[in-house]
């Protein structure tokens, strides 16, 4: 549509040029009249129709810029200046079409987000990609359905890959241009495009719950929020237009009676008061003011969407972000990944950790090594799966035993242990006699094994093809316990339990010296901000069948240390904020030691506030926001809060600007309370957002100054008769196009390329 409007304006301008040329060359008047008539019909008639509709619809109260331009053009033609009237309508039609094109360009990436979801899906009867798919409307798809996504097609819903593999691109969702490889078990968000292969997805979210549906809803909300300068123009637009109309009428009627040097020679003619009044009407029309701010904000919002920064608060949120002087981060899930990582395993009796094995315990002797090695040994007596190649072998074996106990657990520590065991290719040993003590830990019996040989049970090892190890049924086996330090240190398996199900005190499972070491090491680890769990192992043959008594000196003790991994880009993001002159703080409900460790890992923060409840975070943010606003007096100092969890939602809503990290991973409450959602979840997008907001504020100010300057530059001379009407028209329409092009600069990242 914008292209057609530009074409019509160009034809109208061409006909006007023919009329001017015909007049200059002295061609017959019919040529000039026909060319002017054609130009006015193409560019003036649509403006007349639109203005009449506006006046009728608003019952005469809708005196906007379009009405002013139409009145000016009609008055010019009626007073014997048809060329000036045609010039006004042609230039106004051209600038109006250019304005629409600029606006469409500015919001291009926002509109692209709305078109991510296809209207239909290919549903399969099973996970077999060879089955015949049936095309169904998207609203008929249910959770649990199998959908076929062919190469080059877009995933219609959020799903998990049931079969197939491909590279998928989610550039419009996250801002990351590089595709990622997905295969069975990986998640694929709605809107992601399969590149080089077909996928069968098991639907996990549909409709309004899907990632792309939530994005579309947020984009819609973003475009509804208007900046303060635009709201001001809406509020004063009609009174201003009426004032301009009265001023132009006053110039046209009163200048013949004004004193020199502004006195007009009369009402008619090129220098007459009517021509000057028309010039004032044209030059004072706020076209450039009207589009200056919206184009700038739309360009910035579109650039942000392209990067994966969805400003659902719209232009108002960008305005607020530009005032940011302090940034407050939540810790877990924001500065960190929110996932525990096993950072070390310490063994009682070892004086130092093995630097080559990330803190895994050294040494290979003892009950754990004996039982675990017999499990690993095949018929040829070698250690399978390459475990013998580990330095700090007992540490790897401890991970394997803990993985055997935790393999069916959903605890975050269990996931970290299983990930480490999988990464190290360490097979968990078989376990018997499982016992779960809620709130305390797990215990079991690690069966001893003998060489399988030809007398084995005939079950082949999946990794090597060798006969699997066979349990020793008649021999005693090692008993193990994994969980909280008091649980491992307090009692042996089978001992009487207290009222809470925990082992009775004083019935030690490990030696007193090992128990004391566990407690001391756990305390030291907690001071470093680490979480801990203990593994206790009884010696093989240490217990008697008659009493079950344990030789306390024969067991082994291990301390597992976990930490919430800091996001790899967190330090760079914090450093960029500090470089921009912002104060950076952390608000967390975690303990002070853990908070201090993360603060150090990201390069140091200006303030760390730990052990906060959700209400405590809210109170801190509310008080800080109020204090910042009052300290500057005019509201140009703000607090930007970044979080991801449901516990962050109150603080996000109380902040000057609330930012939720990651739409797929953040809680629905956080995304709803936030003004901005970082689709990529990257901390470095926070300083980029602040820089883009500040750049937008600068460009909006430039546009306002430029528009007002050109308005004054045109109004004063044309009212004084120093410039003719056609020059005032050129200044007016040229200014409109100029501020639009200046606003388009925000589509580029050059103004915030540092981040």
C-alpha cells in the first residue's frame, strides 16, 4: 500500500512539473490546466475525502494535520495560486506515503514476530515419521499429539523431538542467528524453523501456552503502550491545530493593517496577506512533530525484537529504561543458570585435591574401590569403560555409586551427579536394599561381584559385548549412604530411627574422625557458597551376619560439593553496566556466602543483599525506586530489576523497569509482571537495552528540536513575506521526511554496538 501511495504522489508531482514547464514555455493554457487538474485530482481529491470524513466523524471537533493541509491547498487554489496548491498536495501526499513506509519499516521485526505461528499442523497417528500425516487446524492440536515438521517448515507448537534430527533456527524468537542441532529428547519452541531435516514432535504446549503465542501477546501489548511525548501530542493536537488555524486566519485578515515592515501590500498576490496566512497554516502544521517520536520508538522496538529483547511495555518502558541509574539482579536463574553443577568430590584421608580432576578425590584403595572394581571387571580381569584411565579414580567411583543411588531421583543434586557420571562414562554399579529417608537421604547395598567368565549369567555388557559381572550372593557386600552430612555421619544402616525417620544419634556409620571431617569440610564449603552432600561407604566384610555391627574404622567418607553455575556472559554484562556508569546490586534469597561467591565470580558488585524473602525484595525495590526518584526530583533516575522466578514478580512490578530473563524458562508470573522479556536469557542484553533506550531518548530529542526548528524557520519568514508559499511548503514537508529518516537510524545496533 505504501508503494502505491508513493507512486500516486510521484505521478502527481510529475503532472505538476509539466504544468510549471508549460507555463514557463508559454504553451497553450489548456496544457497547464489539464496537468494541474490531473495533479490535484490524484493528490488533492483523496485528501479532501479523508478530511471531510474526519470532520463528519468527529462532528467538527477533529481538526487534525490532514484537515489543515487540505484547507491550505483549497484556499491556495481558491485565491488564484493553483500551482502552490498543487505543490502542497503533491508534497504532502509524498511525505505522508514516506511516513507510512518509514513506520512500516520501523515495525517490520515486530510484525514478523506476529507471523511466526502457522495456522495448521501436520498430525501423525504415532511417532513414526513414515506415517501419513493429516493437516489439521492449529486449534485442534492437543498436548501429547505427534506433529510432523518437514525441512524448511515452522514448528506450530512447543514440543519435544520424538524422532528425527535437524538444525533448527529460532532467530525471531531468541535473536540468535546460528541454528542449533536437535535430536530425540530435545525441546523445540513454536516458531522455530527446521533447516535440513524432518522432525516428529510430541506436543507439550498448545494455544495460548506456547512460546510463540506468549510472544505474540507480548508484542500486541508492546504496541499499545505509547510514549509520553506521543500521548502529549494526542492530548494537545486538536487545540494546537485550532490555534494554527486561528493564527493563519489572523495573518490573512490583519496583515494589511499591520505596521511596517511586516505590513502586507494587500490581501491578494504572491506577497499578499492571504498567501502569507496560507504559508503560516502550512509551516506551523506539526507533521514532523507528530511522526518524530513514534518512528524513533518503533525503530528501537523493532531492533530490540530482532535481538530477542521483547519490550512488552512498549515505548513507555523504553522511556523509563533510559532513566536507569541502578540495576538490581536476582541471583539464581539470572546471574546463574539455576542448575547445580558438581564441582568437586573430597575424600576423607586425602591431604589435597587432584588439580587435574576438578577436585575429585585422589587415591584408589578402600572398600569402595574394592567393590566397585569387582563390578567393573570382566572375564579378562580388565577394567571396562575406560575408568582405569581416570586420575583420582576413587572420586570417579564415588560419583558412580552416588549416581546408582540417585538414578531415580528428581533432586537438583541428582541431576548434577548423573550428568557428571554420563560425561565421565562411569557406569553406576548395581544396588540392592534401597531405602529412602525423606528429608535426609538414600541408602543401599552395593553388591560385590565376581568374574563372569563362562559361568556368568550370559548377559553381555552393552558397551563391550563381554559377559556382564555376576553378583556374589553368598558374600557380604558394601553398604552405602548418600545425603545430608548428619544422615551419613549419625548412624549405620539398620539402626533404630528417631521420630523423623533419621538414624539414631551416636550409632555411627563412618568413623568419628570421618564424621568430624565431613562436618568441618561441609562448613568450609558453605562459607564458599557451595552446597554439599555426603557419601558414606562401609567396608566389604566389615559387618557380621549375626549382629550387623560395623567396624567404624573400615568405612570411607566423601563430600560432594555443588555450585550454581554462573552464566558465561554474566561477568561481561556486569562489566558493561559499570562502564556505562550504572550501579549494580544483587538481591537474593540465598545465604550470604553463596551470594558473595557469585558476586565475586561476576567481577564484583556495588551491593549484595542476601537472605531476602519475596516480600523483602519487594520492600527493597519499592523503597529504592522511591528514593531514586526523589533524589533527582524530576523522575529521571530509575531502578531496573532483573529476575526470572515467581518470587521475583512483586519486585519486578515495583521497579521502574522490570526485566524477565528468558520467556521459555522464566515463570509466567515474572513474564507478566515484567516490562521487558529477554528471550535469549543473556545478561549482556541488559546493558544493550539501557544503551538502546538512551540512544532512543537522544534521537527523539533530536527529532523534536529539528521539527520545532524547521517550523520556526518557516513560519516567521513566510509570515513576514520573506519567503514565498512554495518555499514554506518545501521546508515543512522536507522536515517531515528528515525526522523520519533520523528515527530509522535506531534500526541499527551501531548506537549501542558496545554491548
